[in-house]
């Protein structure tokens, strides 16, 4: 797992927390969770894609060993489902445009 540990740090260089909050404000998205923030969900999705994790349950089990915050798989599922596709699309556009 250590060969991809800088992936999330690289993404943070292209998308700061302030830029992420601006994107969320444009879509009137209010973060209500303490542990499952949008930036943490992005970190889980990025790690899942990088390491080709097979499910959210597996991601929740393996994520903490890779340096991610420990979260239950059901929380990941609920918060990813609540995240609008347009928000993810805009985040991707910002990353590609950087």
C-alpha cells in the first residue's frame, strides 16, 4: 500500500480545502457529518480507485491501515449516496483544469 501514499497529498495540491468548500457552497451542499466529510470521502474514493478495492466494506476495513480515518462501511455508503453527481463532476473538472 505504501507505493500510493502520496496520491491524496498530490490531489490536495491541486484542490485546496477552500476550493472544495467553494464548490460545495455553489451546490448548497451542507456537510452534517463529523467523520465523513467530503474531503474524507474523496480520499476513500481515490484510494479505492488507486488500489482497486472491491467494495465499500473492504475499503472501510483496509482504509485505516492506509492512513485514512476509520469509518463504518454503511456511513461511507450513506454519505457517498448523498453526494450529488454534479459536485463530483465539478471537482473532477477543477482537478483536470489544474
